[in-house]
């Protein structure tokens, strides 16, 4: 059953998100829609897709995730998620009026890959400038496959991710195991990573958005524990 959102639920979610930098809404999207999108993801990537990023990034970031932007290919099957009125209501509550959509990005990891090392999706230099990850899961994240989402609650208020081992454990880290249909809302400054994939594959679909006045390029620079990386130029801009 799809989740109903009353005013009390929305207010509680906003307060928790402000404190923790993330929120989980179980079973937010209906199974038939998730099954349809999952079939598109599997068809698009196949059994052994090639990596998208260059070798330097894959090595230094210790991140092996392959992106796909279906809406840029005029694939509109993902549109019902993005236009869901409950999702729009939540996004307005979190970001305020005038927030802007960024893009829909499917993130795919195949068996035997590293997942994603600790990172922030955008630099935390200005607390008011950030992206919001609206992560939708079209299949269960289970221990036998891996790819669990790990994060440090409240870290969106702690500034820059500390220098250290890219995939080393962090104090107060927690593990999330989203299920099919779950919605995870994640602040772009929150310290987070994706654990390695042991078997099968792992995917999530991110409908990124941002508050009004945020630069469209806010996610062009990603902060890792050992560097800042600019995707548009495929280069390390700060070694840490």
C-alpha cells in the first residue's frame, strides 16, 4: 500500500531530516511500477556493462557505479515517479517553494565491484547550497547481494568529510537496507557510501533536486576522503 502523507507526518519528516540529514519512507511507491522500472534497468545494463568513468576516478574514488540518465534518452517511464504529487509535496516541505528538478540518474553496480566510497555529493562550503537525493529502489537491497547504503546521521551539519581511508569505517555509521518501493531522502552534504556488491547486481534511481537559487552544477564536484573530483572535466581538483 502506498504511503499516505498527512500534515503531522510531513512535519515530523522535515524535523527528522533537518536533524539527521536523511529520511526513509518504506513502501512509498507501488510494486507494479517498481517492477516495470526494474525490468528497464536490467534490460539497459545487461549482465556485464562497461564502466562509465575513467581509470583514475575508479581507482582514486574506489567507486564503481555506472550511471544512466533515461530521461535524457526520451525514456519517460520514470516520469510517474518524479511527478508523484506526494513526492513533490515532500520536496517542497524540505526545500521550500521554487525548488528545482535536476535529473533522473539510475546508479548500477555489478557483482564483484566496490560500490561507492565515503563521499558528499556536493561541497559543503555553503550550508544553504546543496542537492537533495530522492532515491527510489526498484528491488530489495539484501545482504546476500550487498550494496547496502551506509551513512553518518547528522553529518550534513558537520562540514567537510574528514580525510582518511576512502572506505574505512566511520564513528556513528549506520546501515540502511532499502526494500522495493522504498523512498530514501538524503541531503547532499551527508557523509555516505555504498557497500561492495558480492553477487547479482545493485541499483537505485536518484531523482535529484535542489533549493531555489542553487547552481545547476552543484553536483559537478564530489567530495571524497582523499580528493575533490570534478566530473565535467574528469579531474582531481584537490588532493586530500
